[in-house]
C-alpha cells in the first residue's frame, strides 16, 4: 500500500542534482551534509506531508520538518565529497527497523522520478 502511495505522489517530481557540503561526525558515524536545495526541500517536505495525511506515525518525530538535516552517510567504499554533485533520480521506501532491529535496513520499494 505505501509503495502505491509513493508512486502516485511522486509523479509530480522530476530528477535533480544535490551537492555535498561539509563532512561531519554524528557520534561515530560520518555524514556528508547536503547544500541547501529547493528541489530536495520540496521533495522531502512533500513526502512528509503525504505520509502524515495518510496516517503515518513516526518513531522519532523530532527529526521531522526543521529537525531533519539533509545528509548522506559516508560508506566504507564511497562517499559524497564536498563540492561534488549527485543526481536524485529515485526515492526508496526504507524500513528503518525491520523486525525491530535498529541496526538493519530493508528497502521495500523504489520509485523513479521523471527525467
């Protein structure tokens, strides 16, 4: 059901570029902050509103709206370098606690944005 909501909602969005900002540490995790982007902000806020309008309950609501910091996690094999850009062409629906396990992630669907 949620994947269908995403597909229907995301029809209005086109792919866009984001640019890496500073690399910072959040505890023992490094992330690359994203530079401000009107396109990313519209996508993020739109998805959040769509989910709330459809009855979503969030485990950590303090990270919604202005509590969210756009970022990508630095991986062992790759990272977004400050000043480099990446194309946002797909939205993934991710279960952040599959089976109650906070250390795992499960992608339940992907929706491509228009070119």
